[in-house]
C-alpha cells in the first residue's frame, strides 16, 4: 500500500510499504477514507523534535472497517468508523473514569497517513456511524478524531461554563476548534488571539466575539483590558511553547483555569508564580473517546462544522506539499485522500 | 506594646515597640486574644528565606476590636473577630468572584505575633462572632484564620468530592486540617502521608483512614497500591518543596487533581510531564475570607475541632521557644497568648 514516511526534517515521502495485518485479537484494519496532517507532525518536520530512523506518520483517521480481530465484536467490516489518536480498551480503571487517553493499554496511533491502518484496541477505540456519511460530512468527522476532540477537552479543562469569558491562545486547527467548543459550552465572550486574517475570519465564524492580535505581555494587557482588569475565566492554550503557556497563564484571572493541549516543548511552570496566580491548570492528550458519540452527533446533525479547518485537500501522494503548505502557514490544516 | 521581631535566622525576640494606629479609614485595631507560629514562619527562621532588616512576624490572629476607621462599620469595638492572613476589601472584581486572597487591594498580615494589630481592609476582612467564644473554642477559631482555611482550600482545589479518595502530603498543621476538610467534603478514603507518631494519631482522629509512612517514589508506589494502581482522585500538597510537589503530582490519577498550598520553594513543574499526567493543579494563598462564616460555624457548633493542631501553648514572651519547638518538630503548632 501507499504510506507516508518521514526520512529527515523536511523530507516526507509516500512509499510502497507492506499493508498492515491483525496482530492481536483486539485489532482492526481500516481502509482510510480521509486522514490529515497535524500541527504536532510539524515538530519533527521542522527539526524541532528528533526524527530518528525513517518512520510512518499520521494519527488522525476515519475509514471503513476491512477486517477485525476475534475479540472485536462491536464494529464489523464495511462500517464507517471514527477513532481517537490515542487508542484505549475502554475498560481499564482510567477508561472507566473517562480518561481513555491515559488507558493502561494505550497505544498512540502513528501510521495513519496511509491507505490502510491497523487500529490497536479497536473494540474500545472505534465508534461506527449508523450509515456511511455523505462526503461533505467526512472532514468534520475526521476533525473529531483529534483536533475537535482536543479543542473540546481544552475547553472542559479550562472549565468553560455558560456565561463565562474564554480566551483561545493559538489559531491553528485545535485553537479554532477550541472556539467551537467554548461556544457550544456556553461561553458568552470568546476572545481569539490571532494575527492571521483567514484564521481570524474562521474564528469569528465559529463564534469568537473578539480578536486580539497582540502577543506576549502586550496580548495579556489587551486581555486584561477586555476583562475588567483581572483576566479571563478560562484560557485554552493550543500551541505548546513556553511563550504561549506564559501568555495563557497570565491571561487567566485568579481562580480561572487554563486548559493546555499543545504538547509542551521546553515548558517549565514556576511553582511560586503558579501559586500566587491561583490559576488552575490541566492539560494532556484529550480523552477523545469520551466525547466521540456526542461530537459525532453534533457533526452529523450539522450543529457544528469543524471540517472547515481543512482549507487544503490533497491526494495522499502529495502529502509532502500538504506538510509544506502548513509549515509555511499557507494552509491551516491539510486533509489527505488516499 | 510587646511584639515579636525576627533579627536573623534563629533569632526571634519579643520587644517593646510602638502600638499600631489607624492609618486608613478602612483599618481597625484589634487586641490579640490569640496568635500563633506558622510553618511558613520557619522559612526565614531556618535561614531558607532572607530575613533582611529586623521586622515583626505573624499573620494569624483572633482578637477583640479596639478601634475602627471611619469606613469600618460592620464591626464594632468590643466584638470578637476572626480574619484571614490575607486582607481583602471584599468588593473588588476578584473578591466578588470569591478569590479574596487575590483582592486587588490585598495586604498580607505580617505583625500579628503581638499584643495589638492593625488590620488593613478591616471592613472586608474581619468577621465578628455573635458573642465572645469560650476559651476552649479560641484555638479552633484561630486555626480558621489560616491553617484550617488553607486546608479547606487545598481540599477544594484538589476537588475532593463525596466518595472520593484523597491523599494528604504533609503532616503539619495545614496537612492535618486538610484531613478535616477532606472528611467534611465527603472523601471516603483519606490517606495521610506521615512518619511522626503523634501526627499520625491526630490525622486518624481527624478522619484519615490510612497512614503511609514512605516518602518520595516509595510513597507514590504505596499510594498506587492503595488506589487500584492508578493513583488518588485528589491530592492535597501541604509542604511546598520540590520533593513534596513531585510526590503529590505522582500520587494523583490521570484526571485527578492536586491542590497545593505550601508556598513553593524552588519548585518548577515540567510542562510535558504535567501534560501527560493529565493531573489538574491549582494552588495559592487560600481565599479564607470566602470560607470564614462557614468554618466559624463548624467550629462554634463543635462539628470540627482544628484547634487540636495546637499542641503547645506559650505566653507571647516565650515566642522564641515556640519557634524552636516547631523547628525541632517537638510541636506541631504553637499558640501564643499575649
């Protein structure tokens, strides 16, 4: 089959590789209907994370079940399925508490930019739709498998509540989905921090009420101006750098919350500063599995349309251009059709 | 009047100093009925924080109002009052949201180990009891002004809920009050980490169901053993060192919460580690003012007795011995009677 392989920073190729096989009775194989490039894929692409040996890429997927292991009984070949980038058995102690992204048997997906994918823990990971969705709904369902689920988690971790004020740091696909989540959860005011016109436009379409273009302490000053001098109730940190984390923490009011979902790179939080800020902080890989049924419903009913974050669609063979366009910020997020 | 002054690490004296006066119309002067030595007072006493010029000490107090500024109308001379170590106007944007310890006009108390004390922001800070309490209730009310309020905040920040499992790191007065708080908030299992027999005993009396004597990663292993392998729902960090913070973070399950109330000293939290732990973290100086009416009621009704953390009572003149006994861990907490 055709699959994406990274060889070195900037060197992404589609190659012929052996197709996946069932390894454990809890596995399933799916034929990928759509997959995509994640902001986190850009870390190794940009050389900001070691690449190591050439290896496959991709952790977002929707597809059709091809084959199931003997213990996978709730999905059947031919069904359209959505799953999380973090697989989960959905039965362990963490899963039972709703923290499937910390499943004791978790395996992170990493081979999804390909024609076929093996899904470990398929029984606990995949959620089938009643019927095959129409093509226009596929991007939204693909978004649910990661960026929309992650934006949702960011908003919950930041404790967005009806009537609250939310700030979204980061105007990538996750941040934009965070705007959707904040709106769905009832935030009255949603301030998107963005300096890119196309992303500002999408943020406003998704429900942002204010745009702040300043960054760092200037950005924080603007947020304070907009929030009665004390900061926001909820801040969604959707980048993962030391600067964005500082910006997020300083934008929240005492007693407010920061939900951080950008994988932190060289971020250390000073204990005493966090202490006196009285800001609550929770991050992590989103427990997307917990939200899947709800978010799939919201997409299929047309209530939300997170698929709009895909502003570039390419055939899998052009994956290199998909990475390049995102790296150069020509595209928010690239959808790939195998 | 007689007041405590620190001159250098280990050098605590009672001296004759001018009595306090009303400086602002929002001030009150109280005659101290009881005050005490805090674990945080030991940082400069031990030379772990700079002492600087000789200065007064103490931030915990209950007393009788002597005099009030012109804008202080809700308490009157002669009334018995309890207040927080952090003063607050109780009207600013942060106060209105219940975060009085981040009051925009906050002044931290720092002169309370003395016969008389000036209370800034008296109008928003002091809560009067209906009548003068009997002597046996005074220690409990004094505890409410800081350690009990702080333990309460730790339990709330750690999101202790009915039926949950709580771990308390630190067996000082705050940790012990954290046990009381966890029990009052409905924790089903309360694990106190302590290796001191007298403190273990008090923890059990306050509602602890388990004692863990191991520290560091050995302690974490024990906690995991006691919590089905995943860690506790809620952890109250009541020390403030890098080791205790690590122990607390590692003792919480994914999706669990750490409330940290020990003022952090040289603590940095690694962003990526916190991310993958999925533990929620909130700390800070407790918004004691928010809890005062409720906690005063619980003490006056005899429902809780946090006054038991005072296992040494000395006249103010012997304050030096009070510090020494706590430094040498001969006493949990020293109450001083001016």
